[in-house]
């Protein structure tokens, strides 16, 4: 039974003064139970920020633009909010039928929403389009000097062939109409660039495919953990006998997160308490860590085609072989998370494992923060007066190098400045950054990377 339904029934049973006291306590307690920021890869973009980060993100000015001129923007975006998968929809539908049967024996009539139909599975939602348009408007405003004067030929929009990526690309590019007198026309599809990991699978031998993701996931979910979470759900539903498996728990978590992302509220998530949601969040991170991130070198090295393409775009701009001002790429969680690994971002000192959950309560690899819907990464290429010593006010939250090269690059993650692991500044010499990743930029071979044995970190 949902919390709102319980309030309704108590309103009928309690004296008015007692009900008012209960309502006050209910509101205060539920106000503190904010689940929106711990929903792993189903977290919405805005809910992946804290309040200070949103303030910085929404600022339309950077001190860097007072010194240097942006000459190219390279962006990579995960698609916006989408509907749950077919398996999650089917699993939750089946679980709800079991709830109804169990509740009938207890004289309870549960009411949990089932808003998603199979035919809409994984489709881009309306809030997902709004998410993308909001990001575009901030980018266009912040880099107005670069993008407002761009012609249609100077902007390029690339996506995978999957509809949610195409829809995100189209929503993003359409927002340029408000800033330009024309509609961007250069819209391309490239699975080789945005879903390179499927190419990698062609070279992998079956016995070399990593099994650690399943191992750590299964080991993490001890029977005692399952029983504790399941007991909590049965108590909230008011039923005594209801079988609940790990598959059920994760289906409810994913489905409920999709309901939250789309409608702003989720009665499905109310079946969990905060501690149990944190367990589900970690289990999701654990599986993705070993399957798509730092668990194996090959997981992230296979993103080299994308990194190589980005840097060759900047090379062409510097060498005068291209006048492209903005290249915007739209893909998937797997597109971004592997690239973040290749760059060395958000890596914890100790690997995530089934037996060190407590050690990672403040982990860097937290998908609710780094892998939400619409997560994005950008490389901004600047042309600067070489040899100049930049003057920065002490109250500015930015760190610039003592002197500038002619070409400098800034990395933005979720629109916020993010430093390269080897450069202590917010603006780094382009040649230094390129040389650091030269191995992946100039010598990228998916066949070599994906056909070798898996090496754990």
C-alpha cells in the first residue's frame, strides 16, 4: 500500500486533531526521504547536482573567455530520460500481479501505477527532450561568441542509430533555432563512433568475456540482504506471504526510477527505505564497474575511436583544415562511461567489490553522479595570446596556468569545469593533453584491444 493511500485511510479513522499531528509528522519524515539523487543510471540530470553545482552550471560566464577565444566545442551526450526496458516492464507487471494475489488474502487493495507499455520500452520521454533542450540553451548562452555566429555548415550533430539517441540529437539541435536564423542541417548517424563497444564484441572470444560483473553482483546479494529488503517491502505493502527475488528488487528499482524521472514522484520507490536504496545503487554501480568501466582495461580502452575522433577534429581546427565550431555527439551510458575511464576520471583507489561496500560509501564511481540521463562531457578548444600571464581575481573559483600556450583546452563534465588527472589547472596546453593521450589518439585499434585477454586492474 502506498504512503498516500495510508494517509487517506488514517484520515478516516483518526480524530481530526490526532490526524493533523500525524500529517505533520508524515510530511516532515517524507520530506527527508528524497530518493531522487540515488537512482544510479536512472537519475535525472538535474538531480545529479548539488545546489552549489547548479549555481555554477547556470552561470553564463567564465573568466577564461576574458582572456582566450573559444574556437571549437566538442560535446558528447548521453540520451535524455527514457522509459524502462521491456524486461523491467514485464518483471514489474508480473510482480504487481503477485502483489494483488497476496494482498487479496490479506483483504488489502494495493494501488501502484503501471504507466509504461511494452511498445514504449526504452523510448525517449518528453522530459528527456526537455532535458536536452535545457542543456543546449545553457551551452549556447555560455558560448554565445562561438556558436551564435556559426553557419549551418559549421555545426555538426552526430548520433547512434538508436531512436532515443536520435531523438535527443534532434531535440538538442532544434533548440538552436532560438539563437540562429537557420536550422542546423548536418545531422549524421554513426554507430561506429557512438556505439563502438558493439564493434569490440565482434573481436571478443566467448571464453574471454568478463565474468566478474556477475560474480561480484551475485556475491554482494547475500541471502540475508535479500531477506531484509524483501521483508521491508512486504511490511510496507501489508502482506505476509510474497516471494521477492533479486530480479524483482532491481526491476522495481529501475522501473520506479523511470517513473520518478518521468513524473516526478514514484510510489514504487516508496517500497524501499533509504538504506535499501543505497544497497541497490551500489549493486548497480558494482555491476557496471566490472562490465563497462575500471574492472578491466579493455572496458575503457575500446573508447579510443571516440577520443581519437575528437582530438583529430581539434587538430583540423588548429591546422586550418576545418572551420567547424561545434560538434555535438549523442549516444548512450556505455558511450560516456567508457570514455571517462579512458581519460582516468572518477577512479577510486580501491576497486569496487562485493565485500567492500562500507569502504565505498563516498566513492567517486557513483553513477547517480557521473552516469545520469543526459550526462555529458565536452572539450573546449581555445586560442589564447601565447606567453601571457593570466590575471585571475582571488575570489574566482578557477585556476589557470602561469603562462598560456596559443592553443589551450578545457574539459567540462556536466557543464562544470573538470580537470585532467595530470594537469592541475582548469585550462591546459593542448599539446600537453594530446601527448598524454597520444597512444589512444594516433594508435587506436579495436581489433588489438578487444581480442586480447582481459586484464583486471
